[in-house]
C-alpha cells in the first residue's frame, strides 16, 4: 500500500519533470523565453531581440550570470548541429511535441484518477478490514475485561471466604497447624499455640518436632504421613514448660494442581479430660461388668417388639439357654406360658412399671417350669412413645417352696388346733356329765 502511494506521487510530477528537462536541453526554447519575457524577469541587463536566431554565427546577448551564459552557448552549439529540417519545421514539431505532452499529461491525469479511485477503493477495503479488526479487538478486549472482572470478583470472593475460614480456625478450640514437607510451621491457630504454652507468632518458622518429647521425636516421613492421612491417632505432646499431655491428632496432605505434596495440615485436640473420663468410664464398666456377670438375678433389656437386646449371664442358672443364645431372640422363648406374657404386657402398659410380678420360666431340659418374680419398667422416648423394657427376674422357687411349706405348716397347725378344740369340747362334755 505504501509503495502504491509513492508511485502515485511520482506520476503526478512526471510531466513537469519532462518539460523542465526539455527546456534546458533545447536552447531555442530558451531564446523564445528571452523574446517573450521582459529582461527584468530573466534578470538580464539588456533585452533579447524577439527575432529568431537564423545561423550558428549568431550569439545570444550576454547576461549578468556567467554560468548561465556558458550553459546557453554550449546548448546553442548543439542546437546548430541538429539537421536543418528540424530547424525549419521546429514550430510544427514543437506544436506536435506540446500536443503529445498535453496528451501524456491528460492520460497521466486519467491514469492518476483511476489509480486514485483504485487506491481509494483499496483504502476503503483496508479501512473496513482495520475497522473489523478494531471491532474484533474491542470485542476481545471487552470479553477479556469481563473475564478479568469475573476473576477479580472470584478472587475477592475467595479472599472473603479465606478470611472467614481463617476467622473460624482462629476462634475454634481445636488446634490447627500448617507445615511444609520438612515440618517447618507455616501457620498455627491461637488454640494450638495456647494448648502448648506458646504465642502463635512464636511458633512460625519452628519445626513441629517442638511439640513432641525427645523420646518420641523423629524426622518427617511423607510415606508415614500418607498412612496417617485422614486417620485418628493418639500421641503425647509436650508443653513449653515440659509438661506432657495426651493428644488426638488427624493429619492430611495439601497438594498443588500437579498433585505434588506442598504442605501438611494437622489438627490437635487435648484429650487429658477425655482420657480421665474414659479411664473412669472404663473402671465403671469393669465394675458394672463384674456385677453384671456375677449378679444372681437376671437383668434384661428388650425392645418394644420383645427382642432381647441385653440379658445377664445368670440366665443360664434357671434356663437351658446361655446369654449369647438369647441375644436377638424373642423373650417369649423363655416363657413357659405365652398367656402370662400377654398379661404381663397389659399390666406394664397400664402402670408403666410392675413389681414382683410372677411368671413361669422354662426349666433346663425336661425340668418343670421355674417360678420367677419380675420387676420391670417401660422406657419412653422423647415423644412419649414406648421405646424398650428394662427389668430383672428373680428365681423364687425356694421362696415358693418355703411359702408352700409355711402354708402346709399352717394347715397342720390349724388341723391340730381343730383336733385340740374337739378334744377339749369332748372332755368338757364328759366332765359335765
């Protein structure tokens, strides 16, 4: 495009250049100029005669410019070397030449005109292309700007979320530590620092081994951390004052976009109180289990459908079943009389508890049923609906035998008293007679 513009500018000056060259080549034209124009215009002291120079002996009058005179005389001599035909018909030749020159100028102008039109068309196309590119670039810039704005909004939202997460981590009572793959602490929340007797700023740049005693201290092993990942483990940490306390730890790995491990995050919970509670609970459970295993009465728990959820091992003393055999089975399996079970449930629903309710339990093998006394309570849920039944059974066979023996003894006494009264009556009647 730039080359075309340069050619167009050169074509515009082409006729003037040709005319200028011809004027300085032909001294006859110079003579005509001297004849046509006054001497003050051509800067000469005396005017040039208007008659034409007829032969080579004629000399053009000198001017005040020596250089110009030398050039004119030189071209004059050349002029007289031209054939006579040219000198005789120079007027017609010059008319033809000027006509051709004019024609060339017209053709050049037309050519320049069409060239200009073509260039304008090309310029218009180039302008349209540039305008199209500008629109495309503007659209791309607009989309890029929107994308950047979305990214900025997303980053702002992420920053807000990070601030909220950081605030939540800083206010939680659970200790949180973020370290690099060598164990150097990058971040720790106030709860973790306070748990170990430090300030948060005091721990930044230290190694996580500061939390462990010399006996348990070891180098960070990523393969071991991978085994720990997401698992709860118990350990013992050491405070700044040297006090050792039990902790519960959970570690996880932080990876970048390539899946490479870049950090380790660990949560730490002081379980001193929990350990004491667990120890107390374990002791209590052991005591309970010892009592439960050695209790003579039968303790049991059944759900609302009558399925045994718990029963003491002492059930084997009066039944042919062991504890393990009865768990998950209906309690009606140990009843000697199914109707007694229905009556028992009616009484329990009515009062929500029963005391010293007698039932018959199946004996071992072919042994007769064993009488038992049941004390039970109906447990309700939060909505007031029946949830389960807890109670105890006691073998009252010995009591029953004692009661029967007592009843027999009473009966014998009553019979003896009757016989004594009858004897007294007969004796008294005989004495009166």
